[in-house]
């Protein structure tokens, strides 16, 4: 299946405030990096933005804990007993699709989703899905560029996105899309941090 016909842009999502960015339950490096990219963008636009995930488990893998700590990614876990609390503004799921089995459904005024997996949920109008990519980090890198937001590594964003792509493509062994290659070759990153995460 190709991209969804409705391709939401970051510019369109700027009309919302506050914005809650949600990674899938048990987030991996790609989900965390992608969420962080969107967090940096909307924070830069002066939005009241929060980066969250839910589910039974908190992040426990050592590489992910290091990623969160050393890049200072403000990812917050929402316990299941608090998941039914309604959120004002926009809920933006990233690296997953709202209503799918791998993400705890949160309630919000409006919902959008950005993902690189095959289309599962087709009833969310504000969506951008690009199934041909090896990582959601690549998609985030591309739409940040398209929105005129330069990805640097001052806030660790370049390193986060690079690591997200690295892990989701089996250390670049499964890169087939030219856009993934462009991201790999272009993203600024801190090699010492990548080595630490590994």
C-alpha cells in the first residue's frame, strides 16, 4: 500500500495547542527519537507540548535509558490507570497508529498520526503514513526539513534520529529506501554517544 491520500503537514498541526505526542507502548529508539523530533519542532514554535507513552511497562532497556538521560529527552510514562484522562488539544501518535494494538488509546480533542508502518487505521483524517521507510526517524527528518526546521545536534536531535534509524534497520543492514540512505548520510550525530548506546 502506498502513502495515505491525506498527508497532514506540520504546518497544519501548528494550529493546535497544547500538543501531546505519544509513542507506542514499550517504545523503542525509533519511536523515542521520532517523538523527540516532533517535540523539538513544536517547542520551537512556542507550543505547550508533552512527549508521552503509556502501557504496563516503563522503559527498562539500558540503551534506551542512556538515550533518554544523555540526550535529556523529556519522555513521560502515563500509567494505565491515568490513560482515560481526557487531554486538551491535539494527540499526535508517532511510529504507531491511533487505535492500533501496540498503543494505549488516550482521549483528546483531536487526533493525528505519523508513522512508517503499513496502514492499519484509516479513519484518522490528520495522518501521514509512509510505509516504504525503514524507520520513522527518517520520516521525521524529512518533514522537519520540509517545514524549514534544520535538524542540528545541539539538543541531541541529530544523534537521536540517527540512532533511531540505526536500530530500526538492523544497524543499517536493512536500508533499502533512498530516503533512509539520505538521512543516514546527512544527519549530524555524536559518534561517542552512539557507541555508548550500543
